[in-house]
C-alpha cells in the first residue's frame, strides 16, 4: 500500500497541548489533544507549570490523534515529511547541561518581574515588557540565586519540547525574540544589548545570557531531526525533519499567511491583538507597542488591547436575555442591526474598559460606560455598535503610533470571534481605510501554522529556494473587502469625536500613550 505523505503540527498552549496531522496539501486529516494545569497553591500573580507535563500531554495527544484518524488512513500507512512545533511565548524553562528542568517553568502570564522589565526597558532602550524571558531571568538571578547558578540552558516551552524531540538547542527567531531583542542587521540576538544585560548579573556567579540562550533559526532553516527519544515519544521513525520551534504568536501569524511588510493580523476576541509586519525596526519606546519577529525575521509591531469584545458581548447578551431569551438569541437578533447602524451610532459613545488598559494608561477595571443615550437613539444596534467601535477605535489609537513612523499598512487579515459575522470585516476596513481579508485556510490556528512551517522546512531540505512570502502566497484565498471612502469619512468623524471624549476622560497623555 502506498504510504500517505503529510505533516505534524504541535502546539503547547497555556491550558493544553494539541496536535494535527495534515496531508501533503496541508488539509487537516485528524487532531488530538491533552490537557495540563498550573501548579496549584501559588501566590497571586504566580503561574508555573512542570515541563514534563507538556511531554506527557504530547504523548497522550498523539495517542488521541491516532485514535481519531479515519479508517482509511491508518497511522502505520503514514510517512511524515516534517514536524512543526509552536508554544506559549515568553516562558522561562531553566535546565541543566543534559536538558533536565531545574525548576517549574514560569509562564508568560507570571507577573513577578514587572520591575525588571521596566529597568531593562530603560537600560536597553527598547521595550522590554514584564513577560519577556530576559526580565524573568534577571528576577531569578536576584531572587533565586542558588538556582540561577546551576542553570546551563534557558529556553521556552516550545524550545524545550524541540530539545526533547531532537536533542538540539534551537529556537525559531519569533520565539527567540520573546526571550531577548533581535538585531535586524544580523537576525540574531542583539550583542550590544546582551553586554548591557550581562553587566547587571556580573559577579553573581551565573553564565552570560548569550551562553544560556538557544541558537536562533529562521523559517526554512535546520531545526534538527527526530532523535531516538523523540521517535519513541511520538511513535514515529527516527530522522524526520523538524522545523525551528516557534512561539504561538509567530506561528499564528504563519497560519494567517502574514508575510510581507504592510500586512497586519488582527484577532478580535476577549482581548484584541494587531500584529503589523514592519519594513524596519521601531524607533524608541512606546507603552502601547510591543515588538517581536515573524518566522522569517521581519520585525513585528504589536498593539494589544486587554479590553476586546467583552463589553459588546455583554450588551448583546443583555438584549438577548430580555424577556427570558438567551445570549445566543441576542447575537442572532442584534448583529444584523449592528451592521445597519450608522457610523456615529446616532450620537452614542462607549468606553469598553471592563479591565485595565495599560497601552492607554487606564489603570482601573470595571469602568465600561455609555454616553449620549437618549430616547431617539436607544436601539440595540446603536448601543452594540458603539461598544464594538470603542474597541476598534482604541486599536486605531495604537496604530496611529505606527502611522507616525510611516509604517506601511496594505492589508488586514482578520481572525477571532469577529469573523463569525464576516460582514463586520467591512467596518474594520472602513475604519482603517485598509482592505480586509478573512482567510479560508489556517482555521486550525497555531498548530496549523506549525504544520505549515514543517512543510516549508521540508521544501528547503529538498532544495527549494522560495522565500517565506513566495511560499505562503498560494494559500491566501478568502473573503476580501475593500474600504468605502464615503463610509471611511463618516467613521473618521466618529473617531475624532470618540478621541476627544476619551481625552476628556483620561487626559491627552492617556490617549496618546506617551
């Protein structure tokens, strides 16, 4: 029987691990998953997991995948051409020389090192958010010195799984940029800033950070091959090509086919994230903009909003439950009215701040509000659209910082819950005066992005010289919407009004994020 050729994508998330098997054309054939949890009983703001739990979850997820394969695609009839790995970024996995974890891994959401992030931002002259791995390591040196002195390697969750599968300390450039800043000239860790960092730990008896970090690899480059231990873990033959392990954000961008400068990935959900591919490094530091790299090394500027669609969902759910209905009924009845409501919502403005919003200087939660409501404009469509536009307008405020530095913005690729109503993509297009695409492919998220990276690596093994952007271009089919200038003008007026109101509530500095 002819063996089926395909690819394996692995994604180690915050709450569980998923795997997907695809055919040669990257169509998903089967999936598997397994869960794990945080270590219980830690103080508030502390989030840790045991690395070996990820390994056991990978073993269980592979067994789940094999059980879910269609009857005509038995696992023994498969021949995998490559493996891709993604995982939660910014974690701190501390290992000895043999790769054994010396402690539980601190995760991206662990909040113990905010002071170190602020200190490094001032010292290095580049945004170093509290979640970046280097800030975690500085905290560890200062608060757990005996542990730090034993550390021979530092990596991320994806990097550790890659080591367990290949025996090599490699890491994709996107995930590596979440550990320490990347020099766009060398596409490696910034040497000058590494020296500045090491001055802070001099005399502590720890190795230099450069010695501790994994090697940086770009998409298509060698991420290793499946070792005997890795083959036993996955139930696969030794020697299969492994793509450089990536972080979840770069892998998600890969799955959204984000490749060229000027492309922006926007994901709308409980939180909102806009990742814009730049054509050069960002100048200076801005609290509303974070930075990492795409899988091929291009700079990514990220605008993150903690307050996403939650307020809009609450408003719609409230209308749905009126008279004994359900939240689902609310979405079915209200969303069509949102689409037909005018850009100015007939004078209604909303503040969506049900949580803090650091990029806008909002340090208080639970402050969602409506302004301008009267008997004439109090309709479900106007109120829900005002709640949605508040979030989109806040995202535009962050994007203005990129506009000031003349970064290109040629296409927005939309994902997340907003895509359940594709017509909402037209609103985003009109507000940003930028075409919007909702892709047909990449719906499996980061695991599919990892499989895509596996295929790209395999083509390089076979001698391909295609660039990343050339490789992903054929996959880019979807629902495309162009902005309408007349409606864009109306949204500009509504945005100016919202911005003025927000300035009055927060002060100009809060709005501009200075």
